[in-house]
């Protein structure tokens, strides 16, 4: 998905947020803004939003000398999610459809996205969890997801943010873990989950965890490591979590389930829905295969 | 009040909004954004937000060749407010404190601000009116406002936006109209009210209406006409409506009542309150005079 002009104002806000996370020095905040504005004025508008985000956050890390501006925020959200985890797990186990409940909670976790919002309050997260457990949801999509996972031999689960990754664990526990690999980012960008967060979430104890070798807030295959690209190629099902992965993979010809909460007007427009909606959506590659099978019959 | 770094991302969004109001040509939208980003990268950060807004919207009018991008939107909001006017007027007359009810409604009207928000739905405005009629409000400030108006000989009421100006009329009708002059903008900027909107609101039938000779989305005295500056100087009470007037006049040494609804985090921080709050607040000149009197006693 290409950047919309609407994304640019949002990037400017995001750059200031990141600069403030990195340092209290207002001179540096100003310098970051000036440089990001200049960069934004010369943007290649054929890129995806995370490709631009990658450039901007590299610049911010360079200008602030802070290689992980969101470290504290990530830690805070991991701890919050770990506090919520035991109760949420019980709720899944005792629910009439554990898979659906786990998907709902993984989507709720996607609210922990500091790319879209400047700050998120803890009680806001708990409110979103409550809402996601009861909001309208496509049960046919849940069934299709369950079927796709059953059929697949190698599932690659692309994690999104720190904190959120603890709620992803709830969903991963409902999958056949022996065939699931979780991928995190290769190095810090915004509050995206890295190996450190996967470790805190306890994921390596239940599934294989790899990193994608990239610092893009999404999955830009060309900037990922060769190892990761091989694993992506080999997987017969991708589970892509969050807006950044949707933005970078929506045009990729691969069987992908996108799982996210719609948090900005641009994604709402792309998906033809309202902000706030819970999304569990197959990529086009599924229907193409369906059509081919139909044609062959 | 000086610009905050937070304002810059908001200006970028506002520029795109204005470009879209002005033309459907996406090439022009892109060009507007590029030019505004370049301008924003070289900003004088000692200016007030409306001073920057003035420069940006001049550039947009020049690039799009549209001298009033918000013409249709202004017309729509005037018509909506005129439809609501008769019922709201009855409500004021039958209320236990007509002045307070009228102030509440004038504040509610301040939601019609397309500088802060990309779009406003009609039912949103009706919701804000309902909320403003019942929300907590400082009745001491209402009394102080009433007293200040009674004591003043020449009241200058600085209108803010189209549509809103119809709700301002409800408040102006509760004032001693013979000593009130209403000022609108000299020429179009965002959805700020000009003489055309004052006429549609029927204001010249009840008070004197002048324009300030300026195209700033606030009151930057240096860019106003000499006539207006004279009237500002002569007035012994200014009623300043909306965020733009607060941003440009909060440091001016003059007896001013600011009337507005807080709609953005920067103004909320300046005023030390939450977004959504209704504000009826005296300028510092009032308390300075109070202190001088006290010292003299």
C-alpha cells in the first residue's frame, strides 16, 4: 500500500513524539522536526508508510544519539500486558470458542501502537480489551483462519508491538505451536517488538522465534535479512499483525491473514470500514487460489 | 502565545485539508504539501500559530487559485446554525440565566472550527450543544463577564468562525447591543467568518459590524487595518472568541474575555485544562488592575 498524503502530517507528529521519547533537549526536538520536514518535502510517494517511517526513525536515532527511544515505553507496556496475561488466559480457556476469544484479545493488544497515537493510557488498553471481547466480529473469518492454520505446514506469525506481543502469545498458544514461528523486528523502531520483548513475553519457551533483520515498522521484504526472506518464502501461511504489516504486505502475493485494529483514517479508507474496527482478513492470494480451483473444476 | 512544536504536524494536516477544499486536483494537493513542508522547515518559532496559519493559507490560495477554499463549508455551517437558531433562542429566553445559557451556546458554536478538525458532522454539533448546556461551568466567571460588560462603554466582540457566528448572535442579543461592535475577518481564511457570514447571521440588523482588514485566523494587530486597530484601542472591553483569538491576544495588555471551547492539546496545556473544556476567562490585564487598586488602597 502506498503512502497517502494524509500520512505526512502524521509522520511529522510521530517524529516529534519519537524525539521527545529520545531526549528532553528541545533544541534536538527542533532539529529533528526541521530535518523531517525537509525529508518529507522530498518524499517518494510511491513508498509504503513504513518505508518512510523507517527513514524517519533512522534519522531520529542518528540525531538524538538514542538507539531505542521507546525502550521505557516498551518495558511499561510489556509489564502491563504481563499483569493482564493470567486472567486473560483463563478467560480464553473457559470461553465457548477459545480461538475466537484469543483472536479478539490479540486484536485488542494492537491498540498498543505508539506510531498512531502519541500516548496510550493503561485504562484505555483495559477498555479496548473489554470492547474487543464483545464487539461484532466475523465468525466466518475465524473459521477460515482456523482452517488455514490446520492446513498449513509452516505458519510464520509476524509480531507487531511490544506489550501487544504478550497478547499475541495468548493467540499463539491456541495454534499448533510446533508449526509456528514468530518473527520480531531486527532492531528497534518506534515501539515495535524485538527479540528482547519476545523473551519477556516468554515466547521462545513455546515457539521458535526469529528476527527479520530489519528496522522498518512493518515487513518490507527487501530490507529484511536473507534468512528471514527464506522463511517467509517457505511458510505456507503468514499471520501479519498490525497496521504496519498490512501496509507493507497487502499487495504481496502470499497467503496472509491480517489481524489488526483499525486506528487511523487512512487504513479505515483502505479497508472500507470505520476506525476502531477489528480486522481478521485474508489476503487476495486466497481468493485467487479459490478462483483457480473453481476454474479448474 | 508562541507556536508549539506540536502545532507543525497539525499545520501540515490543515494545509492538505485546505488544498482539498480548494480543488480536486491531486497534483496541486501534492505541490501544496511540498511547499508547506518546506515553509514549515524554515519557520520562525517565535510567531503565534495564527501568524503561521496566515502564511500557509495565503500560499494555498495562491497555489490553488481559489480565494476562498472553505466557501461551501462556511455556507453549510451557516445554514445549519440558522436552522438551530430559533429553538436555541427560545431556550435562552426561557432559561433561569439567559446570559449564562447564551454564553454556553456561543461556546458550543466554537466547535465549528475547520482549522482544528478535518471535518465536523452536523450531529456532532448538535451533540456539543447538548453537552455545553449541561457541562460544569464557572458561574463566577459569568457574573464577572456580565459586570464587565455593564461597566464597559465600548465592547468589541471578535467573531471567530462561520456558522459559529450565528450562535454568537444569541450571546450578542443578551448584551447591551448599543455599545457592542462585532468584528469579522477582512478576507477569507479557513472557515473564519467574514462580512458575508455576519450578513447571513443577520448581525448588522442588531449591532455595528466591522471587519479587521486581515486574513489571519486570529487577531494579529499588526496585520489589521488602521481603522480596526483604532477601534481595538478605543474599546474598553474585548470579547475574543475562539482559539485563534486566544493564541494571538493572550499576551496583549488589554481587558479581554476569552470565550472558547478547548479543542487541541496545545491550548489545553496553555490553559491547564482538558480538551473539551468550556472557557470564559479574563485576560491578565484585569488582575493587574485589581492588584494596582489593591496596592493603592
